[in-house]
C-alpha cells in the first residue's frame, strides 16, 4: 500500500514562513515615519522660522567645518554646549551654510527619540499597542514642540533622545547579568557627562535615574563599575571642565543667571507660567505662539496624572509587590516621573516662567521623556474597559531572559457590580483623556501646517535680501540682533553684521570680531525690517544733504547705503 509513496524532504514538510511584524508594531512604524516625514516637509517649507540664535550655532558649525575654531560654548556665553554645531559641521562642509543642513541632524535626533521611546515603553512592560500610543503622541508636532525638536539653537533637540537612552540603559543595568553591565555603565556615564556639558535642563532625570541605580546596584558601584562610570562621565563633560579650568569660568553660575534677568517675577506669574501655560505648551497642545483657553485643560490633567502614575509605580515597587523585573520597570517609571516633576519645579522657581512664559516653555521640552510612564495608568484603565487586554503579551527581555505579564489586572467577579461600575467609569474617563490628548495635539499640529505658507514667504523675503546685498556688493552692515547673525550665516560670512539697538547705539555682538570689521569699513550699510523702530530711526537720515543715506527697498526689508 505504500508503493509509490515518496518520502519528502523535511524542509518541504515544514516550510519556513516569512516572519511578519505584529500589527501594532507595523502601525507604530508607519506612525513614526509619518512623524518624521511631517517634520521633513516642514523643513523644506522653512518651518519653524529660523532666527539669529540658530544662526549663531550655524556660524559655530561653519567655523568647525573650516577649521577656524572649535567652540565649547554657544558664542557670547559660558553655558550651553555646541554639540549641534559639531553634528552639523560635516554637512555644512559638504553643502555650504543653510538652515536645512543645520537641521538635518536635529531631525535625525527626533527619529532616534521615537525609536528609543518605543523601545523604552516595551522594556517597561508596555504591550505593543501601548507603545503605538506613545509613538502616536510623540509624532504630533505643535508649534512649540517642533521648535524644540528641530531648531538647532542649542541643547533642546538632543535632550529627549539622551534622556530616553539613559532610561533604557538604567533598565538594562538593573536586569542584566554582571558580566554584561560594564559597557552599559560606560555608556550611562558618557551620555550623562555630555548632557551636563550640552544643557543641564535634563539634570533632574540624571539624578532620579542615578538614585535608582545606586539603590539597585550600590555594591557594584563600589567596585570597577563605579570607576568606569566616573571616568566616562568626566570624559563626556571634558569640554566643560577643560574650559572652566582654563578660563576660571563657572558654568553653573551662568546657567542660574540665564533663568531670568531683571526684576524678580511675581510668584503668581511664575506659577501661572509654569503650571498653567507650561505643560500644555511643552506637551504640544497649543497653537503657534499662544494657548487658547480650551487648550489649557492639560494644565489640570497633567499634575493629576503625574501623581496617579507615581502612586501606581510606587505600589508596584514597594516590598512584597511584583517580581524583580516588574519592580525594575516600576522603579524606572517612578524615576522618570520624578525627573519630570523636578524639571517642572526648577522651571517654576525661575524668573523666566513669570517674565516670558510662552517662549520660555522650551525649558520644559524634556517632559516628553516621561510620556511612557505618564500615560501608563490611563492605558491600564482604558484597556480594561475596551477589552484590549486580550492583546496583552508575555514580555521577554532579550538581555536577561526574564518573563512577566504586563501589569494587566482583570476585573474580578468577587468585586461585585460596584467594582465593575468603578472600573467602567475609570476606563471611560481614561479613554476621554487619551482622546483629548490625541485630538488637542492633532489640532495644534494642523495649526502649524496652516502657518507654513506665511513662514515660507518670510524666508523667501530674507533670501531676496541676501541676493540684493550680493548684487550691491555690500560686505559689511549694521542691523538689529535678530537680523545680524542670521544674515551673516546665510551669506557664509560674506556679509558681516554688527548689532545695533533701535537708537543706533552698539548692541550685543556674540562675535565681537564682526564689530571690528564693520567699524573699519566707511561704506558699511544698514539693514532693518520694513516698519521696524530701527527702520523708522534710519529713515530720518535719508535725504539729499551730505552724509545722508540712500535707501534700497527689498520685500520686507530696507537697506540703507551711505552716500558716496
């Protein structure tokens, strides 16, 4: 009966099927690409608008690319490292100075932040659907958010990916075997050191994650791990330390002074700026340059959610709670929430929160690092209501091999109808908040798109100004602060600009050498935006008499030439 039956090769009996990405992972990938693509489209539309501070970083990149200088600090001050200039320098050397090449590294940093946040969410016990939610929240981009992420003005674009990387390294250090931890200690110290040089705004996260590491691995830190950590931390902070020793500068004092100058702000103004305006602006819920009343709902939800998430993490962390892997996840979530609270508290005590709350909300940009921990209680409650718990999966750490179920708690029948009603109410409230987060963030993102044509038109007018100065063979000019370095960078230093105030007195030059060059040129021109106070003052000097100025009008600008 078996005649004619041929034995098939084993490979043909069990054909190998190609591995497919799980649906939520595929969706997260698509959403991440959409977030990066949206920001790339903004860059080609000249959004967000550039300014002279970003151009100052561009000039540093230009000098590094030419080998003319290797600045440690943002020109004109003794704090805020120039990492962005060194990242952009190769592109500036290849393609020449432009806003686009200056921002391509910051776009790459944003893409890295999305990837690290997705990975961090998974390592903290979140299922793939929750990781998709985190990516979706971070993919949205309001006015303040895209400015923080894309403008190469010093510090902000690199803070979030570095903070997420530190959190991931902390998880790995707490769960892996001792033999595999030494490289992670080195990476943790190096990233922390670089952050201290670049911008200390992330310091609350460094401190809270560091405390967790000390609590978990204090014996190891007393040995080789501590030496490696200290050595790499000093290596990362080496530019700051070397400059401080060489010039006797105190970067800590400089940072404290930058928290707001002039008369101290009233405490009511500080708290309004930090607690009412700050969280909605920083998390991407506001329109360009302002917060409508309906967009301020997050100011109420944020502190409540911060406390709720912290209590949830503390409950899982306390002795007698879940197993060690779950306790690590809870500890890192608690550290992230503590870091977010520290960032908010430091901002609230600064003068900047009361004096310039809209623009200074950039100091809260790294609140986004805590998103995987912040929305965790909402996700837990919403999943119970919607039945998404069927998607819960066994989380497996590739590094340690531990297995645990994400913190999914079913509604027990023994709880009775009252418990079921409470769970349904909590779930409905959680869904409403999550819908509000996505809806408000989407509305603010749409507002950015609506402003793009006007921003692009302004950038075109500035390019016309550059072209006109070249046609007039103008090499030295005087202008306002927000004109000068932007113009100098756009021309690749073919036009040098000295800063003047509206009364024509000398202003703040971040590079004093430019003022000396301009002062030595008797044919130096003046440049001012049309309709500005500086233009009105210079218009008084236009005339036919000797020593007067001739004016050339360009769209949106006025160029004043000395009569020859």
